[in-house]
C-alpha cells in the first residue's frame, strides 16, 4: 500500500506493533493492534501483514529489531514500526525499567532502513519521541523514511484514540496528511502535537547541526591544524620535500572552506543518507 504526502511517498506491506509497558498499565499497543490493525485490514481485505510484539528487557528489544531486519530482507517487506513504549528526552524506558538511548535505537533502525532502501516508517506513541532526531548524522544512512512522534509528554489513552483514528484513515485512504490531521484532531491535548518528519527534513536538520559544529571559525582552525599534522606526517613518511608549512596550511584551508568542495561533500552525504536514492513520486 502506498502512503502519499504531497509529492513524496513510500510503500508499506507489514505493520509491526512493539509494546513494552509496565504491568498494571493499559496495554495500548495490544488494543491498537486488535481493535484497529487486525479489524481494519480484515474489513478492507488489504494484503498487509501485521504482528504484535511485546517485550520486557533490553536484550529482547534489540533481538526483535534485529529479527525484523532479517525478516524485511528475506521477505522484501516495507514496514511501519509502531512503538508503544514510555520515553523521555534520552530514549525509551522499557517494561523492565531499562533505558534504550535514542542513538542506540537509530543504530539498529539504520540496519532495517538500509535493507528496505529508505522505506521504513516509524510511528511513536512515546513521550518526547521527536528527540530521536537529535541523534541523526548527515554522513550516515538515514535510520528511517519518516516518523510521526510527539514533542512533549502525552496522555496514553488519548494517544491510543489518536493512533486508532490515524491507522483507520491511513488504511482506508493512504493519505498521510489526512491521517496525521486526524491523529491530532482526535488527540486534542493542549501543548502537545504529533509531527510528521521525513528523510529530507532529517537530512536538512542534521546537516545544519553539522555546519554549526564543524564550520565555526574555531572548528575550521582546528580542522586545518589537524589536516596539517596528518599531511606533514605523510610527507615525512614518503620523503616529500620542498613544501613549506604555510603552503600545507593554505592547501588545507582551501580544501575545507572551498564552496564547490563543500557543495560536493553535501551532495555525497545526501546520497549516502538517502541510501543512494531519493523519494519516489
């Protein structure tokens, strides 16, 4: 089934619901799965597979994600992975009380997204889920095609109602704009919104962060000195003479700040980030 948002799209043919909630709490992931995913796919006779997975520990959690990576490769699945897990600015908190940091999550998600050629879609019923973006690097492949996640704390019951409406509309229409609007209309929690973000947004954000870190005057000077030391060592090793220290530094500065070289570097990063392919239209 194709998901369409303006001019960009992805395809999905399996939905994974991953739940890790403390004992005594409403099993919102299970409820979403039975009441909406199973019912709606059966009702519409959709050729979409689905699976509910409950985990307790960190080992179980990563074992499941690694098994999903294997499964999508063997069966050529294009998954939606929905998380029903508590979270904060640092990452997930599993049923066992163990923490999964966002950077550790994106590392294994990257494996899945590479195997799907940038066609892994995440939905997070997780407080502060949008903080997953803080771990994304522009010089690594994207860990997902897109996400839907909240910026702050959420009410689990209202989030459940919201995602039930979201999946109802998505499975009926494939219209992501309408699905996200329905999610937020149903949620109606003051101060919190669920946001859709895609790989294009992710790269732009990650590259801006990269520039702010590596293209300040202080950072450029450090990089020039680092390049100078490495080049000097290479010249000594290979008995290369006749080039002054000033010339080596000037060459390093040119390579670091030249706009054409920067543009080529950004383009190369983008292709790698998008798994060597952009969105299909």
